[in-house]
C-alpha cells in the first residue's frame, strides 16, 4: 500500500503526471502466486447463450418468438386504444357538462 501512496504523490514538481505501472504495483502487493483469477469467462456456464448468434436457434423458434412478441404488442396496443377511448369519452363528457352549466347560468341571468 505504501507503494501506491508514493506513486500517487510525486516527489518531483514537473507538470507531467508520473507514469504508473499498475501491474507492477499489483504484483508487488499481491505477489506472484500461481492461483486462478476468476473472471467473467469462468462464469460463462451461468449465462447460457447470452450474446450468442441467432444461428444457434432454429428458424421455427425465431418465428414462434416473433409471433408471441407480435401478439403481445397487438394486445397491449388494443389495451392502450381502449384506455384512450375511455379517457377521451370522459373528457368530452366533462366538457359538455361545463358548457351546459355555463349556458344554464347565462339563461338564468337573462
């Protein structure tokens, strides 16, 4: 750890930052044990075919998936249309009520 601090606090006052050899610092601090370093490659079996090309699937699987996606999209689109119809009807009814109230008030004044 002392080496990290000494590298991060340069002794000279030049305007260029010192060149830091992080690999050397790591080797000095951790050592050169011949142990396995676990990275993403060692976790590959847990991720299945993430990022795999579509050629690993049959065309029928792709068609089935696309059909299901399209069905879901159509269903959601229909839901959205119904919601919008309901909202528009409610807004139109409220506007008509407001206009009728205003007309009735005008008639009452005359």
